[in-house]
C-alpha cells in the first residue's frame, strides 16, 4: 500500500518496501497486511508484476505485448 506521512520516525523502516521524500511529506510503500496490522491509513493499493528477460530486445517485445493488454483493462 502507498501511504503519506509527515514524520518517518513513526515507521519501523524494516517494514517498508521503499520510501521517497517530497517537499511536503514522505510517501512509503508497505505490504498491505503489515499496514493493516499497524492501522495505517493508506491512499493507494497496488499489485506487483515481476518480469524476467534475457536481453533488452526481449524486454522491448515483452513490454509491447503485455503492457498493451493491461492498458486495455485500465491497468497501469
């Protein structure tokens, strides 16, 4: 889940997947189960897509083929 916080000290960083600081606040990504357990209020939930390719040319073809299909279902 994506959530925005003002003070990173309230978060145990071993629970975060990644974080980034913006001018106004900090956005972190954490597994939904952990966030729910900690009663975090989240703004956005996303799913993971893991891709493994052998070459950059394979990757280009994979993007064209699969992300086009995802876009048809309003998945970005």
